[in-house]
C-alpha cells in the first residue's frame, strides 16, 4: 500500500470518528472504507465498470432449484409462488 493510500485510509477513519462523535451512526460492518468497483447491494451485484446490475451466482442457483421444485409439484402454495416472484 503506498503512502497516499495510507493517508486516504487514515482520513476515512478520522472522518468516521468525527461523524460518530457528532451523533451519526455508521454501521462499519456494512460500510466500505475503501472504494470498490463491484459490490453486492440489496442482493444484486453492482458493477460500475460494466455499468450493470446483475444477480449473483448463488441467487441464480437458488432460483433454478426453486423453479425446478415448482415444476415437479402438482400444487404450489402461495408462499412458494411469492418466493419465486
């Protein structure tokens, strides 16, 4: 990590400390102190390089499994249909 990166990271930590002292609540578990070009937001993959939203692979696999289980059943509950939607 170069000196400018370290200085920027120190600045972010200082900013978080000041905002916390002023009464703001910052959830550090959900926050990113270092900028990222790809992240998961509300269950979708946000990619600023490709300027696109996409569905993560694990969610795609869950959807495929649910779809296949629905197609195999004769009756489907409303709760299961809501999960599919």
